[in-house]
C-alpha cells in the first residue's frame, strides 16, 4: 500500500475543504462561531465595511433657513470643540474661556471642571492629563473629588484612598432607599463611626491644600479632620465645608452616624480643579432622573464652570447593534437637566469613542457607530451645548483596531478602552481643543 499517496490526497482534500469554507464564510459573511476563525484567504480577502453618514439626518426647525447638514459641516473635525455656529470664528465655550482669561489675569480665584463619564475615564484616565495641563497653564493643584470608599482605590495613580469597612454606598445601580446621589452617582452613610483617609498624589506636600467635605442636610454634626473636631451644619440638600487649609496633601476625616456624605475634595485655594466622576457601565441618561432642586443646590454650594459628559461605548451589546432610538430621549433629557440646573456652567458633550468588533476575520469599527455619533451631535445641537468628536479625534473609522495594534499600544485588547497612553492622547486633544477656543477669545478681545 502506497502511504505517500494517502498523505498527499489527505493534504489535497483538507486544503480544498479549507479553501471552500474560507470562500463561503467570507463571501456570505457567516458569523457562526465554529467557522468564524477558519480562513486561509484572510491575507488576500479584505472585508469592506459600509461607510455611513456620521450626521443625523433630520429636518431643520421651521424658523431657520439653514439645514443641520450645513450647520454640522465642520463638526466632524478632530481635536476641536464646536458649538454649531455657521461662522466657525465664533468662540465655543465662551463663558468658560472668558473665566479662564479672568483667572489668568488674577480677576478670579478658582475654576472648577466636572468630568462625567463611564469606565473610559475610570482611574482618572483622560481627566488626569486635562487636569495637569490646565493647572500647569492656569495655576492650581490637587486631585479634586474623591469618594469615601472605592473598590478601585488601589488602581488609581493620582490618589490613595483608605477607609473603614462600615461605609454604606448608594449609587446608580443600587439605591433601594432612593437616596440623593451626587453627580458622581454615589452617596455614603454609616450606622456608626466611619473614617476615610486620602492622599493626593498630584499635590505638593509642602503647599497649602484645601480639604473639603461634601455632605447632605443635617442640623448639626461633629466631624474630625486631621485630628481637629469641627462642627458642620447642612442647611441645604447639598453642602460643601472647608475643613482644613493647612500645608499637606493628606486628609483623614471621621464622621458619625446620621450624616449623609457625598465625598471629599482636595484642591488648591486658587487655580483649576478637575473632578473625575467615573461610573462603570453608565451611559449618561441616568441624570434625567435627578431632582432639579438637588442639582441646583450643588450648583449653588459647589459650583462648576465647565461640565464635560463622556458616554457612548456602553450602548453596544453586540456587534450588530445599529438601532439606539431608546437612548435619544433619555439622554437629551439628561443633558437638558444638567444644563438647566447649572446655568453658570458651559456643557461639553463628548461623542462615543471608537469601538471595534470582530467581523469575519478582522476587527472593524462597530457598524452602529455612525448612528450613535450622529445622535449625540443632534442631542448637543438641540440642547445648545458644545460638542467634541472623540471618534474623529481618535482617527475615525478603524482607529480602535489601530490603537490596539500600535507599538506601543494605545488601547486594550478589549477593543473598547484606551490605555494610559491612549487616554493621555485624548486628554491632550481635549486640552488643545479648549485652548484653541481660548486663543480665539483672546484674539477677539484684542
């Protein structure tokens, strides 16, 4: 028996079979998992994704002579903040950059920025770069907001958080008593004595640092901060109290039962503060359920000059998702509520970052990405707020796959989250976009 012929025929049959399966799965875009990884043609067959219009197609209002397409003509530009002006020489974030100018001239003491987002800004990603650059140019130091306890405290590079184990947290996902939540999506209570110790790793230990307690309504309560007893009174549903302004970047605060606490804030007495409010799995629409009076109390007692909202990637459950109509109204309402409750702040909506899924034999931008970005543009336009296109700033279509495979990589292999290097790129891009508007304001002023 000629075994060499058997081996040859076996190889031929296997090769032909693999060729046939590869051609069929590629031609018909078969997504059945057992066949998805079979392709000996992957180097010569490239799947062409559909190019979709990034701008939501909607009719203009009856009282305008322009179309949204014309208004949106420059709003896919990377690394820019836009406010849907027909004349792009107009300044976006005008109130905010005016205050930056006042701060630079010594006519204002503080600027506070709230950075709301999902796991993409977790561990202070993106916001730490924006904070560092803003503080370098306009002054200030300090990490800003910190929660009373956090399961992720050990992974954060900008602060250390240590706490007793008897803090009870209410949040976006678990709030059976319907407790008022800070814009962090969290609030804390204790049934006894609880403590939290934090170290601000962004602030110099040799400089004076303001240590604030953020808390709810209480007739009177005594807290201990860095071994000093301090009486706090909360007349509003949200209150901010400066407990200590001495030299040092550490704070230990002890509270008694009955005091609702939202967190602490460590910030210089002058300059820029950037608060990171990350909440994993959040999509931004949750603020539509917030009580306007409570948000107004935050605006009154812990005011913000700019509120950045970063959301979108959590809308995808699977690679074929292309319909997100359920998201439009809640998110539009959420943005509108934030804008109405913080009338002194400019609002900046960041678009969804690129997210890739495996289609056939390669990772491509999610087919539903243009729908989400277009919807977010429409929400920003209809609420009259500024917009930053994260997707185009990353490089547009296919950018996440490129970021994952760059050397060194800019994103994790989940094809969803930028890593520390990628987060720094985005943070620098946002800073440059703000400074572009700031310079436009300075030039117009001259």
